[in-house]
C-alpha cells in the first residue's frame, strides 16, 4: 500500500494510518492519541530541543532515518546535561511512499526510543506531493529532558586551561556509510547512529566534571571544537595520530580525499574535562555501549591574546602544525 | 540572496544564516544559540505537542506559514488547558529559496510568538534540493506549555449530556483563502490564522467549566465533533442556521460546492460546556480578540445505545436532519 494525499487530510484516512502504523509501535501511557498535546509529569528545570532529519536514503547500512531521528534528539538533550524523557514524531511523507517502509522506520524509532529510555508521546503527519525520484520521508523529532536540580550544566564557554579533549570513538562512519551507499561503493562501513544515554549517565555516575560536551554530527569535530574554542577563549591542540578512525574509513577517506575531522557522525561525542578527571572519564566511556574506541585527542590552553583567531590546531603525523578552521561550503548534503 | 545546500551543512554558512535571520528575530533570554538544547524553568505538569506546516503558498491572504506555525502549536497547547510557554523552530528549506521570503516568514513567527506570549527557544535548519516549481519551505514547531496544578484537563471523552457546543467564530476562512489563492480567484476572504491565548485565558478567568475544547483545523468541525462524540458516547446535534459563516465564504462555497463543516480553519475553536455556563462562555469568547462571531451551534445528549454510530447530526435549514460523518478522502492538500 502506498501513501496518498488523503493520508494527510486530517480525516478518516489519517486516523487509520495513525492507528495502523504509529499507535501500533508507540504504545505507552502518555501517548496522545485523540489529543494534539500530551500531558506529562514535569520537572523544575527542563531541556528542550528540535531536529529535522532529511537523510537520503532513508534506509542505510547500520541504520535508518527512524533510528537516526531518535538518536539525534536524545543526544542533543544529553549534551545539555539533561535526562531525556519525551520525544515527538513529526512525519512529512511524500505521496507514493510505501507504507511498509514507513512501518519499518517507525518500528525502528520505537525500538531506539526504548533503548534510549525515552517515550514518544505525540506526533503529527503531513503528506506532500512527490516531485520526482523515489518518494521519501522527513522526520522531525523534538525532545524534552529533565535537568537534575544540582547539576551545573556544561557548555562550550566552560572549557578551562589544562582541560583535555576526549572523543568517544571512531570518526567518520556515518558520513562514509551514507556517501558510500549513494556512490554505490561496496564497503564494510556502517553508520554509527546510536543513543549515548548510557555513556553520559556513566560519566556523571563516576563524578567526572564535564566542562563541555557535544555530539559530533554534521560539520564534524572541526566545527564543534571551533565553537568550543571561540566561546571559551581557549585554543584546542589536537594530536592527529590520536584521533580514532577505523581502517576502513581511513581507506575510504584516502580514495575520496575526505578529512575525518569534518565528517558527520551520529553516535559520537566530544568532551572537555579537567586533566585530573581524564582517566576516569576515558574509563567511564570505554565501559559504556558504543564507547570502546574512546581516546584522549588533545588539550586546551587559554589564549594569551583574545584577538588570536586560531581556535583549533592539529599536530600532524609528520610533525607539522596546521590550523583547523570552520568547515566552509556544502559538506555532504542530507547526511542527517 | 538565495538558499544554497551549504546553508544546511552545519558549518560556517549555517552559522551565518542563523545569525542573519533566526537570531535577529528570535532574541530572548532562553534562546539556545550555541547549544542544541535550550535549558528552561519547568513546571509540575507540562503539555507537549508538535506540528509540521507544509502550506502552499507560504505567503497567503491574511497570513503566512510563519504565523501559521506559531498559531497551530500554541492553539494545540491551549486546547489541553496548558499555558503555552516555549516553542521550537525547525525549518526545512528548499534550495533556491529567496532569503527575503525566509526573513519575512521568520519575522512573522517572532511577531506572532510575542502576541501569543511564547518564546522561541531553539531551532534547527536543514536544506533539501528543489525538485521543481517555486522553492518552498516547511516549518515544524513543537511546543511546551505549563498546566495549572489544580486544573482538571479538558478532553473529548468528557462531554456530558446537556452540554452545549460553542464555536468561536466564522468557519472556512483559512480554507477558502488558500484555495482561492491557488485558483487565482479574487475574493475579500483572508485566513483566520490567529493564536487563541486571550480567548482561552478569558474562559478560565470567568470560571467556565470547559469539558472539551479543540481548535478546528484540517478536517474541519465535522471531524473534531465526530471525535468528541465517539470518545464520550454522546451524540451532538447541530443547528445548521446557527453555524457562523461569512457571506463571502458562503458564496465561495456555493460556487465550488464546498461544505464549511469540513473546511480547515487556523484560528477557531469549538468547545463543550455545561448549559449553565453557556452564556458566560459565549460572553468570554465574544469579548476576546478573534471571538466576536462566536455562537452556540448545538447540544449534546448521551447516546441511549452505544452501538449507535451517529456521533454528529445537523438540523438543516429546510427542517431535515442529516448525519455528519467523518471527512473521507483528500480534503484540501497542504492547507496547513
């Protein structure tokens, strides 16, 4: 069966689609079925985020747009120090989409939400014409998390002189998986799309003082660390050989001339912690799901001169030092 | 200047677009600029909703997709009894979109948010290829509202025998404005897109016991009241001549064979209140912005037999009684 414009009418066809696909997978005590809003227990401080996912293809090696849409929003909430609680599912379907694909995607969202410990509590579905090519779908997920009362929230302005920079695993897998699929290149690379709830929870459980953390998505490590540097007045010095990249991705990058520092990921985070907490942090991450390849990749020092525009530099394998600027231009379109 | 794929990269072009358009209009103390999540004061009970807006054209008589995207989400929160607090702005832009149009839309969102008393606290921007026609944009807004501690939340299952049904104003304006524009028909009809915060606040201030309320959007009054009837085991009997419709919309419907009961609106609500509260409710709505044409349009009675499938009927002007079923089929595509 295919999606028709009638499925977006708000009438009987919409109700049946919601029943057949969405309600089937997203059953929980808070799900708003008849109402447009879910009514939920709250908290003293909340985190609120939104993300739209336009990745093509919607099914890719190691994941799909449904899993991605949950991981992206859950990880954004986690990075603010919040415990992710509730997410929404806003679908924009292209006419002609196969309902079996939608079902697969929504099932994957539900499974990922369970892994991440969040509930899908409300949603919305619209249908638009397909102007050409395979009919696709776009998903927006917004999320609400609770921030523990006594938590000093991390932030990019909170980097301190002497901090170390840790990345939670290999870079570039999602980017390479999507690009490889589009180009029809056979590789063993699969997307890293994953929720980081266990990892962040372990960091806080071990008492690591997290100054800043961020999931490394489109724009890559280079973009995130430039924001950290600019916001904090610090310079971050990376060691190229310490940045974890799988051999398969290294080969892929070699052939296509890509730099893992600017490649998008969907299950990796970078954090800045005091040097004294570095070993504890590394252990906490490595003992978490999706964290086995975590590594210390650089250090932070206060800029002596605020007019200094270099936020990030990297010591290369051959002993040189180069500046890591902001990514300029397109990156890979529709990677997330 | 036009939107390019680079504006969706997550790199420097994205940052500049956010600075030039979004941050310019959405300045408030909670807006997350560097972070993906906004950190916000919370409440004991919250309402959470999401809605994507795909209306074409994006600028239409009486409004635009920006105003619509705020009204839709604010009104959904209001209908749960919540005070709308925070909303998100998730933009999906088609490559080639004129940045002046984006600027106009975002300025309109900001203005409408101010009118509705909500803050836009976080956002996300993606760019997709334009596969044909004028480049468009899609906006997802999600919203969080606070529910007063002692409020018994209204709901479609809470209709009671003897309730009266009130609609807050003329039906069909948004639908007719969009359809007229697409067909190139010159009319005086403008969209009713409006936030209903003042109206709902006045209803509660006057102590009206609201059993159920719902904004009347795609699917129209017929769809909402069928949900009310089915959820509560009540039959709703409308009086056709009491349903407020402007002369211009009546004429428009006459020519095109449309029924205002199934036409979409973006600034109208319908509610069910005890008969004793009807006059108070009508007065509260009529004295509110956007409520001057409010009317009592029907009454509620408990179904004697739960197997009775008629949820809504209407007494016609010529003395007959007909069943108002669910809308079946397409309605008007991309009306919201």
